[in-house]
C-alpha cells in the first residue's frame, strides 16, 4: 500500500502528511465508516507537535464534508483515543501522532467503534476510496447534511479514572519515589496526575511541550536522561513514555534500563501467579530474545510470536485467547485494561508488582540472562523485495550454521532495513553483523 505503513499513515509533515492529503484521507475514512455508523460521531485527538494544528483542522474539514460530526479532545495519549472512542460511543477514532518520531514527522492512526486498530484489509479499503476521485466527489454533503464539530476539554478525567482502575485497590504507591519522563508529548498531563493520585512521590521531566521538542533528547527514545534523574533523586523507579504515550521504557534504581523482554517475562509470570493470565502464555514479536522463550517454558508458559507492530500482537492475542503480550520496544498490552499498547497502564502493572514483591527494581525485573543480540538500522535507497535479493539465502544459511537467529525487515515508516542477529557468542555476532551489513549495503545501494 502507498499510504499505510506499520501503524497507520506516517511521514514528514508538509511533505507526505499534508493538509490536502489529511483532508482527503479523512474523507475516505468517513466514507468507509459511514456504512457502519450508529452515532455519526468520530473522535479526534493528537499529540503535541506543531503540525498537529494543521492536520487536525484538515481532518475535521474532511470528516464534516462527508457528513460526520467530530469531537476534538486535543492532546491525549493514543491509548486514550482507543478507550474514549468506545466509551463515548463514537463510530471511529483518529489519533494524530508520529509516536516516537521527531517533531517534523506526523501521522494518523485509526480505531473502529470498539477501540481496535484497523487491520490491513480495512486499511486497503480506505486507501482504495482515497484513490477514487469520483467516489470522493459523490459523497460530499450539502445543506443540512454537512457535519459539525465541537471541542471537549474535560474528557481527560475519564481516561485518568480508567487507568487508575487498572491498579489494584488494595495497593498504594505511598513511599515510592517515581520519576516520569513524558517526552514532551501527549502524556504530559495524565501521567504525573495518575501517579500522584495513587500516592507516589513524583518527579516529572519532559512535561514542557512547545510543539518542537517532542521526543527530543527525552522520553522512551532517550532513557539515559531519565536514568540521571533517577540516580539524582534516589528514586525507586523511572518511567519513560514516548510522544503518544503508548510505549513504556523503565529504568531501575541503579539507573539501568530494564530490558523490555525481561519486563514482559516478569509480568507474565506475575499474572499467572495471580491466576489472571489467560491462554497459558503470552504474545511477543519476532524481535524478542530467545531467552524470553526459554524462561517462559520453565514456568510452563508458551511464547507466541507475531510480526512487528502492536497491532499484530493484539491480533494474535485475540486469535489465541491470550490477554497479555507486547514488543520488547515497550508496547505492552494488557487486554483486560486496554485495546492497544498503553505506557501508563503498563507502568501501573509493573509498579503493582514492584510493591507486591517488595524487591528493588533491579532484582524484580531481571529474571533471566538474555542471549546476546545485535540490532542495526541501515539506510537504503530502495526497498527491494527481500526474496529477490541475490545471495540472501546463502547468507541466512551461513548465519544459521553458526547457531544464530536472524531477522531482516524493512522499516514501515523510514527508508531503512532493520538487521537483527542473536546468538550465544557476542564476538561471533559482531563479526557476522559486519558481514551482514556489508552484504546489504551492496545489495540495496
């Protein structure tokens, strides 16, 4: 597909994601959802990027042009849009965000009336409508059928109550010193508020968005800054969100970043111990470490692997009847509480375990030794189909003969290929990664 990538539509604001393309995409989305409409309302939220003003107004214009009424709620986390779309009985929800990307990018994510992200088939239908000039023209409304919009500023309370309800009522964060880095993004209000209301002593960074500093040297993409504050404040734990607050990265009391796979392993076993884990396992992606798989087996749990993307994780969770899964990058899904990755909800589940276990974070979230793993992002000029790259099968055979696991995939949002190698011998991994980088540099230049 030309428009949709791994997670909605994303690209440089004013280049790929323009006012014109956003308006037309909104019209196509409205036309698609009109056939399922029950309330004739679509919810629209955004993160803190300057370009969000441009794109938001364009989307409102496109939706009202095809007859939908629009509810605008301003800066809110992506998982809040998923929750509020269903909670407010809207026909669909739209989030304007490029997640962890720099401020100059932006994107558009879509949710159905149940708060679920759209699958590839639905995205293809919307893109088909987007490219049909006659269909777009024929669905523009006139007279009293043109839609209207209104801005609501008090829905933040609904989401705060929803997230707090995911934290056990018999526990409190009283006595815990917590640092939260909001990435100057969509969680800059709700994140600190929730932690404070649950009793924690909270230190906040990354909570002064100016439209250009989202994810800049802060948040989940730069946990090293959070680590410094954790050490300085002698905190028990550090929490880092990304720009739209659907991702969680944690830092322990020693200032060490908690491995995402180890965090999920700890929480999966904790859920099993509580008797709340469904499906006797969890879902992670092909990126997750083999150590996670082996650790879960020692607890009679099965690891199911999906393609990269929290949307793919959720789809496999639903297929297998599982209520927990995620990505090592920080998208963690507790489907009993959220329909998508939710950094704040996940943080509260981790904090609940920390309180219950009585352990320090460095011990609580380090249950096994990971296999050495190398991940390299390589810029490419062209995304040639990997099955057509001459010599790739031979390279894979050589990697596998050394007892290593490999994964090569293109980024869904950038002109990059992601190269992953995993094995027991780190030096051998380094040597093979150099060979792999050289191979792809020549093959895709």
